[in-house]
């Protein structure tokens, strides 16, 4: 039996608020876990630029939605190009090691491996330690002589945006956008697969990858909280929300609400045989229907590919590992999962 150990603050949310709909978290912050209240709040208005998780202002510059959409289309095309490469076989890739780091490195090299080092280093998980470290690396890369692709080497579409930047400040901005667009895709996909392995492996051979991912996102939603700053629309939705209250929506709790889910704490991917993830009340792994995450169409195909390789190679969680921690971070997931080779088995991808 594996134990998932949540950070104390996350554990406190489960202990104190699971099953509640609207409740006070701080003097100026109201938590929302009830799916009906969450639906009304998220539908009341679009996220502001400071509330968007990826395209917040960068170096003091606002990022218009048109620019954010264009950047996501570019990285989306890079992902599609990577998926069209010669199909990898499980025996071609060694995915043993510590996850989610091992999966992240594989995805970085798959999608962005042709880009120069000054850009690929922006995908390092170590840069998550502090924004100062991230911007020190970006500043150093922007100051290097020459520009990516100047010698005719192939580049991803995302890297070409950086190559087109003129001047030091524009290069810094472009490199910041490179990390903003690409890193979350690789971080999220590797976390989703690590979560699925920890929560459910060994898997029933007949279970589709997509169902495994839907269920892992239910129990460990990548965006476990959604912040909305105080807004005049919200007190009218629920009288417990004051005019100066920020609102923290908590899919972490909604996804385990016993009023919504049968056996809510159990990993049961078979439930998705009858559920539609886009139309299931309270299920928000990629945000609300009014404003879905732009990256979801990249995340799912990459995660399914990664699961194909893991399952095809007969990899397993090290039986000696009986607990894993879920740290307090923006991207929810287990850390330091040891994946090793198990019994070799032939895996045929189930038909969705």
C-alpha cells in the first residue's frame, strides 16, 4: 500500500474544509469548493492579466491575449512536429530513474532538443527554486554574442521567436516567453504521468491511457487552486463573499467531494467509461469551460505517448518505496518517485 503524504497546509484543507462549499480561509480570502458556486464565480468574468497562470505581465510588460494565443499556437506546432517524428518504441528509451524529473528531461529533448543550449537550459527544473535564478540565466543567455539559428542550425518555432528578437531587452523578453510557454507543458506532462504511476500502477492492460490520466488529474489536479481577486460580481453570487475578499477556488477539494464522486479517494479510472471530462460537474483539471487552459491539447497527447512508453517497457514503481510527498507548489504532484524495470510484458494500447 502506498501512502501519499500531503504538505501540512494541503492536508489541513482536506481536514478542515472537505465537503464544504464556501468558507473563510483568511481575513481577506474566501475559499470555494462547491461546484455550483465555483461555476458561477468563474463564469462571472474572465481572468485578469494578473490572474492568468502563464501569461502574467513579463518584465513589466503586459502580454495581450492575442500574443499569448500566438505563442501557444507556436509551441503547439512544435509539439505536433515532435509527435510526428519516427515513432519511438519502448526499447528505444530508458525512462527508469526518479520521476517526474526523468519524464521532464525526456519531453524537453523530444520537443526542444534541437534548440541551442542557451534556450534548453531554460527548461531546467532547478530554475523553479527562485525567480532570481531564472532571470539570472535569462540575462546571461540574452547577453551572449550571436543569436539562435544564426549559423543555420534548425530551430523550433518557439526558438525562432527568440531568434527574431532585436536588442538585449527584447531578447530577455523573448527568452522569458520561451520558458513561460514551454516549461509548463513539460512540467505538467511529466507530473501527470508520475502521478498516474504512483496512484494506480500496475495498470489493468485494458484501461486506456486517457482514463488513467483523467483519474490522476481528479485526485491530484495540476491546477489545484484558481485565484480570483476581489471583484464586485462576487458578493452577489454568495453573501459570504465580501466586496474586498479575494476568492480561492479549490479543485483539490471539489475533485474529492463525496457529494460528486463515488468512492472519492480511490483511484478508479474505470469511472471515466461513463463520464465526460468536459461535462462533469466540479471537474476542472484544465480550468472552467468559459476559459480553458490553452495547453490542454498539447498535454494530453504527450502524456499518452509517455504512458505508452512506460507501459510498453513494463516499468513499475520501486516496490521498496511506500510513501511519496506532495509539496506545496503551483503544480500539484508527487515528488521523487523511483521508477524501475519490472517484468517485461507486451502492452497493446487499448482502444478509446
